[in-house]
């Protein structure tokens, strides 16, 4: 909430992501930004997933600036969780003056 209250709405997702990493560091939370995970299909490498943030090796965080979360956002997050092996994800929407978020669990 501090990130949104400080920056206010209207910025690019990557600016909110960077501000989140700064705030997490100030609060002594372990986090990894832009880690790479290999994606395979039938045993063959087909590319790389690079999620925004992973906090405390537990929660995948995806910063967004969207009108509203859709089923596609949730499905994508569940896919990310499957690839990373994590069980919990948090979609955060910085588009409005009040913080909006959705949890996803696999």
C-alpha cells in the first residue's frame, strides 16, 4: 500500500515493481526480482519464464496496471506457479487510488 500511496496511480508496471523491491528491502524481506525459470514441453526446452518478484521463496508477486483482473490473469498466475514450483501467487493492481489484489493458489 505504501508504494501506491507514494507513487499514486498512472505509472508503468516496472516502476511499481522496482518500488516494491525497494520497499521489501527496507523491511528486510528476502526477494528475487526477474529470476529465470526454464519452460519445457514434452521434455524439450521451449523458453524461459521471468516472473516479476518472488518474496521469501514462497510467494510469486506480479505487479499490474490493468482495468480489472480477468480469468486469464488468474490462469496465467497458476501456470507461473506450476513452472516455479511455488504454491501461492499475488496479483497486485496499481491502476487505481486504492490497492486491488487477487490471490492465486495451486
